[in-house]
């Protein structure tokens, strides 16, 4: 197991290298000039040129890439063109907000989603099933920004129970958590339902019943645990999505997380920050996938890794 | 010697709904098991044979309470069990275990062999972990595996070994009756013989009663004491093995037996080739279920279901030809 994880971690290095090339090249394909934005509307061409020179924007693309990569290996992602703060520092300060949001979403959504899905499967064709799946469809169809705005309108404006913006206390996390979690809850409800239904048809579930096992244990030990494998895959992808995809939530609730940083940086053409963020997002995905692969082995001894 | 009846089916029928109307009510029913009656005596091997879809597996599951019959009675050790609740059934399962057809599918892939085998003990007894481990290791030895296999997972075994695990699992709680639903048909021929011998050995050792469900007539001939032949959900003939193989009475049994290959190329055998199709189990024929394909069909066969008659002691047949 340890060797497997080490090997997978080594494999991420070439993967990240390839990703870095794509990230770097694509960013430079975006039209617009950071030097011009930075200098302001009234700057003379000479001033703009000076800024370009200062940040190395006049160098050939390959040299820029090489400089960037050398910095990266030293743990230096450059400085923000806009604020001149080191990118690592900037991302780290924003990361703490995003991770709070993600955790707030993950505290309840996967559990509720899996619970709904499993109950729907067990009570297939009944009102429980119908109700659960209706909830899931609603959750999937309701866009995050709409949910967020409705939440603010109801809980903040009308009832005055929860703050509508910022991140001061746990109360500020409630509405963002709702927006972040709803999609995950709904997706997992649907996947765990179908996965559970599949497992319930397995012969070993029938065997367990024939042994005289209690229905609750048949459901949990024999069916549920075996149905988890699909669910874990989906959950991994969803968490990866959350870490990079909290843009909307952060914007609605004015939370200075990584998603907002990304949007701001793109409109400013803040190359180093965009690059840094995209690299971090990619790394998150790679690591989460690694965790998922390791979890497979825990769930199913058949695919235990060596 | 008076033989004790351990299991008795009385006019058991089971239908499955198919198709749904707009209101979600089933529109049609598959008549899987129709009016099935037979007795199984203690210590014998009672086989149920028939082609695919004839209701033999459904019958096995009805006996095991995995399915509930629509009508009829199932008596096991002097108790009517067909309509009791799952909770009432649970203690009875200790005496009635099942071996399934697909050895790979019927073992939970997440559980170690020891856990799989000891699970019935956890359900039906309150033994300590040590006592359970002792029984598990002993059972593994009995079925030809060793205690070092106990900590492995099912996927690490071959098909024959998996079925041995399935057999060990069924025997953990010392059942009286074992229902074996095509236990060897998923195995290679060489392994089939091994598993059959194992089943035979276990029967002698533990005084087991088998209900053996199979489509393989040569296997059935080898192991059975008595045989029931099923067709379209009906039991058409029940007889001790020698009688059935020597003097099959029902035209369907005759045709079935004529299809068994003889391992001697010089012998030529007259085969009875059945013509026509098996009638649909959704719309059962009004008369004899076999009438449409029977060479000896008479007018009354199309009109009236034949009653079960005892032609010679222990030899029952449901056919108008033998009406008294």
C-alpha cells in the first residue's frame, strides 16, 4: 500500500509538468495585456513598455515558461502583477476560506445524499422512493446562484436569521454550505440509489437472507458496503469540483476564496495568479483521485493494490 | 421401516406479476409454480428435474422462504412455514440451509472466508470467537480446504473451491435439510464429480436431507433417492429413482430420459424428439400442460387437467393415460 501511494505520488510529477505546459500556453492565448491594465488608462506607451520589461513579459514565451518552472521548483510561483504579493501567499490566504466552504458543504451533503439514495433503493417504488428522487431532481436542477439568492432573500432579508455576506461566525457558513452541498447531495442520492439497487440484486444478498440474517444487517453489511464503490468515485469527483468550483458561492456571499481570486485575476490578466490557481486546482484533482483509488482497495478487496 | 416426512409441499402455487396498467396494477401473471405437492423423507436425496424455466428453482426458493407462495402449504418438521413472518422464519433457517448455483456471485466479495462461514453462527448461536473459529477451521477441512484459507477473500479461489466454501457455509449450523439449487452446474465436469462426492460424503456423515435441483439427468441419477419431474410449473411425475429410470410413465419423462446420452458409441438409442414449443406460462393451457407436445394426446387432455394418481406404491404421475 505504501509503495503504491509513493509510486502514484511520483507519477504526479510528469503529469503536473504536462498540465503546467497547457496552463501556461493557454493563459497567454487569452487576449489582453496585463501591463496595460496595470499601468492604467492614462499611461504613456513608454510606461507600459517599462512595466512589460520589469515583469519579463517581453521575453520569448519559452524563456518565460522556463523562468516560471524554475521558480516553481523552488516553491516560488512569482508575484501577483496586481498587488505584488507573492502568489503562494495570496493563494494560501484565500485557500483557507475556500476550504471552510468545502468542509461546510461536506459536513452534511454526502451523508444525507447517500442516506436518501439507500432508503430510496430499499423502499423502491414506494412514496419514500418517489419523494427522495423528487428531492434529488430538484437539488440537481436548482442552480447554485438561484439557491443562494433565495436563501439570502428568505433567511437574511425576511427572517434576519443569517448573515448574507462575509465569513465571521459559523452562522455565515450556513447558507454557503447549503449552496455548496445541495448539488452533491442530489448527485449522490441518485448514484447511491442505482448502485444500491444493483447490489441488492446480487446473489450474495440472497445468500445472506437464506442464512437467516437480519434484514438490517443484510442491507448494511452485504448490500450497502458493496454499493459504496461507485459512490466513492462520484464523491471524489464532486469534491474536486467543489474545491475549484466555489466561484459562484463565493461571489454570492462575498467570500474572498480561491474562486473569487480566479475571477478577479482573469479580468485583470494577472498571469502568475491564474497559473498558480490552475496548478493548485489540477493538483487537488490528482490528489483526490489518488485518495479515491486507495479507498477502492479498502472497500473492495478484489482491487486491493500492491 | 416407517420413514419420517421432513418436508411436505401441499398444492403450492406461485405467480409473478408482469406488465403494468396505467394505475400500476399488474396486468398479467407468470404461473411459475402450479399446484405442486410432494413429500421429502428424512435422510434422502430428493431431486427436482426439468428444463430451464420449469419452476424448479422457484420451488426451491419457496421452500426456503425466500419467496412466499400464493396458495398452498409448506410443512417443515411438522410446522407450516409458508406464511410465517421473516422473524418467525429466522430460527427455522438454522435447520434449513441453501447452496446456490453461482458460487462466485453468492459470496460477498468484501468478506473473508472465515467471516462468510461463521456468519450463520453469529446469527443463530452465541458462541465465542474461539469456538466459532474452531468450527470454521473444521468445516474448511471437511470440504477439502485448509485453515490457512480462512483469512482469504472469495476472489482468491477457483470456482470449485468457492462452491466448497458455499457448502461449508451452508453446513455451519448443522442443518437437517439442505436445498441445493443447481450446485454444480456452474462448475467444470471434473470439479462437478468432486463436489458431488463431497455432498454425498457429507450426507452420510451428518444425516442430511437434500433437495437437489438440477437439469442434469445423469447427475440426478447418480445421487437421488427419489425424483420429481417438473414441466411448466407442474410436477408431472414423482417416483423413486429406479422406478423412474426403468419405467417412466409420463410421456414427458420418457422424452426427457431418452435425451440422456449413453457413454457407449456402439449403442444406438431411440430418441423421442419433442415437437412444438413450451406453452406460455402467462396463459396456461386449460388441460394438461404437456398436451400440446404430447404424442399420446387425447381429446380429454386438452380439456381437463390430469389428477395426480399413484400408479404403483410411491410412483405418482399426473397424466390421463393412467387414470383409474
